[in-house]
C-alpha cells in the first residue's frame, strides 16, 4: 500500500495510543524530537485544531539548532524524493508543482538551491503545496536577499505551514 494513502486517524486514537505509537504518527509531520515528545506528552487533544495549536506553540519554541536538524530531513525543492515513506510521498505531493516545469526552470531551481545553501547553510524550505515551480523560484530568489536572522523567521513560518498541512493529512 502507498504510505501516503494511509488515511488520517482520529485524534482520539492518537490521544489513547501508546507513546511510541503516537510518536510514530507524528514523525512524518516533523522530525523534531522535542516537538514530537512535547505533543505526545501534551495529550489528550480530542480535536485536530487543538493538536495544531499545540504544534504551533511547540514549533515557536524550537531553537535554531533544532530547526536546522529538521531542515536536514527535508529534500531540496525540485529534487525527486526516492523513499516510499509517508513523509517522502507527502513531499512528492507537496512539490508536485515542479513536476512539469520547463528544463530551464528546473535548472534555475537547482542553481538557486545551491546559492541558498551557500548563503544560509541549510536547505531552502518553502511550503510548496499549490505553488508552481516558477512561484517557488521567485520566492527563492527573493529570499536570497534576506539577512540570515530574517530568513530564519521565514523558515520557521514555512515549517509551521508544512507541519499544519501534514497534521491535517495524518489526523482527523
């Protein structure tokens, strides 16, 4: 079975699951161990909106070292994710705007990824759901002009958006 086709589970089921099982449900949404531990420890939530609110609050507390570790688990925009994991499948869906992109746009995204990583020391993170490759490239170019402190806050905001979408895929 396609891991992405594993349907969302009820938040009540997550609330009552063993800690290890609950953590496993969260891992495809975000790889931060502190975020996972915090959400597991904060149960019960009963509803997705409460889980999402708790997630947002925990993401806001992650320091840059923790965020950088999360970024290391994200693929570059435009790169094909090879894994059949739930997270890999979601990533392919989220980046589907790059699939039919012109070769020149794909090449510019690849070059932009390199320039971004050289400037900031981590992968370019954007909530790509619903964006065309051209829109992602425009955002990448614009964000290359950010200072490192401002860019870290943009990255945190993009991560929050991605995690919210993934929580909505994982839970109901």
